[in-house]
C-alpha cells in the first residue's frame, strides 16, 4: 500500500499556487520525489526526461510528480517544436519561495511567485 494517495485524488486544477491550503502544501512536499523534482525544475527549465535523469528517478515517477506540481500551480509547462519536428514539453518552476507558520490558529502556508517568465 502506498504512503500517499493516488495522484488523481490529490490533483486540483489551479491557476495560482497561492490557493494551496496548508494541508495540500504539506501533502505535496511531504513526498521526497516531489521535493526532488521541484528542486531540479527550479534550477532550470527541463524536459520530463531531463527531470527524471537529473532527479535519478523513473520517467513515470517524474511525470507523475510534475503533473502534481503543475496542478498545484507551482510548475508550468510549455510545448515546444524542435527542429527535428518533434514536440517537447518543458517544465519550469513558477514559485520562488514558500513559508510555513505555526501558531495558535494552526498551520499557515504562503507561496510567493517569482519564477522565470
């Protein structure tokens, strides 16, 4: 049994990562593969295959985590047409900083934009 719910149950379509609840944020980044994939994409824009190679994980795992991050509004993708006629999807981070606050009212997360445009 998996320690995390299936991707399809966690994914929520968003245009803006600032809508992430604290629970959603912590569930997303509680996964070591998601953290690694985000770090790799935050370094530079990459294809899914390049993300998998840089993170040293399977392509299936890389794409699953990239989809989760895109659904959360933390990563965006763009399809590019290569000179050889093939289409390639590039992923890039769109959020630069996160903060988590613990107080008497519970946990609060803040996501600030600042990724590359």
